[in-house]
C-alpha cells in the first residue's frame, strides 16, 4: 500500500472509529478570516461545530421537587463517544411552573440569585434578592464549562430564556423578577399586571441594570476559558429584538475590557414565523435560523459567510431531524446541532427512533470536517447535480447523494484523484479507488444501495 493509500485508509479509520482521544478545546473562537462560515481557534484552521444539547445541562429540571440531579460527567462521556464538540448550556428562568392545564408542575434549580427573604415568593419559598448572587450557581457554570473544555467541547452559555415567558400560562408570576417574588421593589417598574416577555425590552432601566449585572457576573466567571460562546436568549419574540441587539453589544463591550473575547449568538424565535432578516441584521457572530424563510429542514441554503450558521433542530422541529439533514446541512456550509432528549425519561419530548443514527452522523461529519482543509472548502451545489457539494475545486470534494442507488454527476478539474465512499446508514466504508479525470462532468454511483457520501482528493 503506497503512502497516499495509507493516508486515505487512516482518514476513514478516524472517521468511523473516532481517531485520537479528544484534546482540550483551543481558542477562544473567532470568525475564520478565510472562510467566515466557520469559527477558527486562532491557528488558521476552521472549526466545525456540531453536537447534541439537552435541557438539563446546567440546572436540574424535572417533575419532582427537588428535581433529579443530572449526571453531567456521563453526558460528557456521551458527547465524546459520539465525537461531538458543541452544546448549548441551557438556562431556565422559572423555579416552578405549569406548562399546560392539568399537567404536573416542573421544578428547576439552582438560579443565579440567592433566596434570602424576608417573606415568601409565590412558590412558597423565600423571596429572591436580585442584588445577591448565588455563588453555587456560578460555581456550577464554571465547573461544567471547564469540564467540557477538557473534553474538547465548546459551550454556548444561554444567558436568558424567552420561550417560557411567551408560552407558559401566567409564566411571569413564576419569574424571580415578578414583584411578589423578590425583595428588590421591582413593582416600581413592573406592575402586577405586566406580561412576562416585557422583561426583555429596554422599557425598564432598573430591570435592565439587574440583567446587565448578571451578565457581567457570567462573563467574570468564565472569561478566561477558551471554549466559551454566548447565546442571548432562547426563542424570544420580535418585541425583544432591540433588547437582544443591546445585550449582544453589551457582552462585546464588557468582554473588550477582559483578557479574552468570545463569539455571541442570536437564535430564532422558533418555527411559525420568518425571522431570518433580524438575525442577519444583528451584531451577533452566529445565528440559528428557523425554517420559515429558507427550508433549513429539507433543503438548507448554502451559507454565504455573513454569519456563522448553526441550524438547530430545536428551532426547526423541537426534537426532529434525520441523517439526510445532517449531511445536507454540512455540505451547505452550516454547523448543525441537535436538540436531544438524551435520557428516555425526558420531561418533554420522547426519544425519536432515529436519534442514535443522527448522533452518529453528526460525529461522522465532524470527523470528516477535521480531516479536510475546511478553511478552503465552500458549498458549491452547482458542481454536483445532487445539489450537495462542499469543495475546494481541483483539490478536495465532498458530495452527498440522498437518493439511494442513483447515479449522479460531479464537475471536476483535471487531475488524479483518490475516491472513497462512505455509507452513513452503517457508518462504514463502502469502496475506494483512484481515477484520472479531465475537466468536466464525471458520473458516479455508490457501490451500495443507500444514501452515500463521496470524498475525492487529489493524489
């Protein structure tokens, strides 16, 4: 076996078997200057982000009081086993709430502020003091982010959570900022009849000051770590747009006074309304769209580098997606991430039957991204009639054929290439060889009757 063949064999061995053990995350990340579809860690290489995130990754969450402890160490083992390198570290704002009529209540702890009293909040526990931080919460934030970093996993720290304030009936009454739940006289700003999502506007300067103090505390806690990203708020609606822009700028301005600066993200309102324009106009470094402008579910658009795009099944389906979605997203220059119940006893959505296939293929795509020269690869759907091609023309091509067994054509530059087939359904190599081509279109057909990934590299 010659040296090129050995290198290719090692390439696919790493793709399927995982290669070397995970190394610590390096960074901090910044938008890759040569290929702004991705982040870079400062070495010049592009970093492809992908992974499974779950609701209990930071705070305990469940239908018992107290909620069950989440085994974060086992979760990191799960991520490492699947070769994932990105999670959202979820933040929940309510200590206690009922999502739907006659449904059992949810419980969540800990929270950023101490419950000192005097007096009881509406949940029967001591009121919050919004000027005294719960150091246990921030110690946990620090410890979990640092533990992920040692496994090579990047963490987006969710600062605020908007879904609950939008959809939980009377959710505002469960919030620490609700006047009856704290000792800080927030009733001066928030009358008892306010609607919760108003918290995420610029209408209440004293409230905004408390929010900014909390954000500063988060940044102070993790600024020295390389694996940090920030997300302003999960699924907050259009009324919060200017507040989110303000908070993005606030994070950037405060981090500018610190040793390290990290990417800041803005995520979708969720499915049902087109919000891509406000994400693209934002000062955020990365965004997670929904499916209502382009179809990020079944035919994701090619990323153009205006933002680093992390399509998130949370905003597309809730829990959903399949293997084809993984490869289509990857070969259109996106960084797909997966909302994952992880534990079959999840308090929300059941485990999809294809979950393990999706997790595995997120990892396969990441391993492939690590071994190609990703900083030079761009989505070039016009080069393959499947529509899914990531290429540095004349050097490397990755093509996805979603239609099992069908032939397809790829436009190549003249040269000598090694080719390899990968079967996503089995996680297995399906064939290899060499070809000589002249400029123009070349037909290919996978040697197995499944959807297929073809990798071509000049010899």
